[in-house]
């Protein structure tokens, strides 16, 4: 009787595919057995043991490149190596768990990009008189602020949370959203800029909404990307923001200047 089994049988016994056996051969994990008189390779018990060991270690997360030296090592180095594999697997599990959680947050829209309290503010803005466009602009500004000035974002949200409880702040915020339909030379722009600057100066906590987004590097660039998001050059909205900042600087308030 011919000793050994065919590659198909060996693969079946080791619970892997023929393609996997050949891949192991290619990587040098298992020596290719000699051919019999009929030209077929025959796998003996030692080959099957090796295949099972490799399959088991690979299933446990051991990189294929590490398997050969591990199988050749003594008990202590083998155990130490498996501990390191376990550490890498734990880190990978944490990474996959975070990715899964992000997928779940993606189904909730804003929650994929913003913390829950920012989402809660956005959801409550329509009840204060803000339009869907206002909410969209606020959402985009929140996302930019979180990305560009992460170290100051929590304080920024806190300041806005408090400001939204002030009817005067809400009134000025909703009025400022109306300038989109105005001409840049509309006299109401100057009037609104004056009202906004005076309100900020009288309410230092709310003034931090303007001054707080100061990054450690590229301060002016990051500030303007957030504060002037959605504005068209030479528009009434751009003029309003510029006038407010100019009035605040004239009062001694430090705000980033244009580059």
C-alpha cells in the first residue's frame, strides 16, 4: 500500500484548502514531500501534524512569518512570543471595536463627526428660531472647529450652550443669518455689526465664542476657516464678520487678523 495521503486528503484532514497548503509550501512553512512512483506528492503524519500546527497558530493570530521560528523555539521563548501575539490581538480587537462603533455612529448622521452634546444643540436650534440653513452652517462650523482646534472644542461648545440660553444672543445670531440675502453695502450690516460687538463686549463669556478658537499653530488660518466658513468674498456676511472683528480689536480684544 502507498504510504501517505494526497494533497487533497492532507488539506481535508488539516481543515484547510489545497490552495492554503500550496501557499504554506511557497512561504517555506511546510516542506514539499517527495513524489511517489506515480508522480504524486504524499503527505505523511509529520506533514499533517505540521499543517495542523500552522493552521492552529495562524487561526490564533500568529503572523505566518513568525510561525517557523516559533515552532523551532524552546518552551519559554515560545510562550513569550505568544504573549506578544496576544498583546497585538488585543490592540487589534480594540481597533476593530472602535471601527464598529464608528459604523454604528454613521447611521446616526452627525454623531459620526460630533459629540452627543453638539448634536443635541443642533437638534434644539430650530426651537429657538434657527432655520435649517442656519443649523447646517452651525453643524459644518462645529465639525471644522473640532478638527482644526480640538484642544479648545469642548470649551467652545460650553460657551455656545450657555449663550443659546440668552435671548439677546439668539436674536443677534438669527439676525446675522439673514444677511445672506442683503447687499454688502446695506446700512443694516453696520448696524448689526455694532449691536453684535457691543453685546460681545458686555458679555465676556460669550465673547470667548469669538476669541476662544485660537490654535497653537497657524492661528489666523485656522480661525478664519472656522469663523468665516460659508461666506462668499465681498458678501454682506463677510463684511459683517469683518466689521465685528474690527470693532472688537478697536476695543482691545485680541482676534486673529487676516494673513
